């Protein structure tokens, strides 16, 4: 009962924050209950084969759940589904590349902000098959937040730890939703920098291909 109450309160909070701040694309509420159990998702987690990657687009509800799992608010206004050093706001951001353009996930409003109308899917990965994924998440380290809080070595490590936690949550959510996912390190860094208009201090950490 307390669990259901918590979920209701969290959903209300997400809706209230979403109503007060602007997002170009409102995401439907993420799935927060039911579905496949965690231990079954552990058993099913895997990378979909790159050469035969599923090409159907995710439903908005599915993308919403995956983004929320990756770095959404799960406790009040300062608690996220992944741990961040010193409890800082997530210093690894998620950009979503689809046919319609590139969007930045905003955990504050659980929505997407348009960054560009460019379809950059075919350009971000250095392996040919990456372009077949209908949805590609681009994880980017927030260089300013990292250098404001950590020395260079810790900052680089902490960004990688954050991306690791986020991508594992993405893998598990994808397993639970029966969506194909694959972690990609081989990126066209300069293309990503250009397409996302990244400031010098920010840098891409990895991609997650998604499709079903
Ligand atoms: C740090 C890291 C980097 C990876 N980079 C790539 C990559 O550039 N291209 C690719 O096709 N797969 C990449 N993968 C996916 C791995 O090849 C895949 O996880 C591995 O084959 C194990 O398969 P599993 O995830 O199904 O257990 C990467 C995975 C990790 C964890």
C-alpha cells in the first residue's frame, strides 16, 4: 500500500514539475509498476546483435520508461534512478537521435527538448550497422559540472561510472520491455559534437542503440 502511495505521489510530482517547465515534447508517464520482475530482467539482459538489429520504432511509452530508468527522478526533486557522486544532478546527459531530429532528455520535466531537426542516426556510429537503429541514445558528459566538482581524473571516472549505471538501467528496462539494445563505444565524435552543438568541455561517452 505504501509502495502504491509512493508511486502515486511520484507521478503527481512528475506531472506538477512537467506542467511548470517547458519541454518541446512531453513524454507519457513512465511505467513504474508491474511488468517483468527485476530478476527475470537480469536473466534476459543482453545486447541485440548489431548485424540484425531490430528496426521498428519504440512507442512513446517505451521510450519514456527507458529514459526514466536511465536518469529519471525517483524520489522528490533530488533523487534519481542512478547514483551520482555527492548527490549532484546527473552530470551525464542523454540525447535522443531519431528520424525527426535530436532531442535532449530533461529529467526535471520528464520531457524532450529539441536540439536539432537533423536526422543524424546514420552518422553517429563508426560501425555501419549502427545507422539501422531507429532510435539512438547519445550519452554525453557534462564537462562543466564535472570540472566544477571534481579534479580531471575523478571527473572522467565518475562520468564513466554514471554512463555505466545508466546504460545498465537501459539494458534492464529494454529487457523488461522486450526491446533490442546495444552499447556502442565506436563513435564519430566530431559528427556528434557538430550535430549536438556541444561546448568544448562536454564529450560523448557512448551510444545505446534501441529498436524492436
Ligand atoms: C564498454 C563497452 C563498449 C562496447 N562497444 C561496442 C562497440 O563499439 N560496438 C559494438 O558493436 N558493441 C559494443 N559493445 C557491446 C559488446 O560487444 C557486448 O556487450 C558484448 O558482446 C557482450 O554481449 P552482451 O551485452 O549480450 O552480454 C560494447 C560494450 C561495452 C560494455
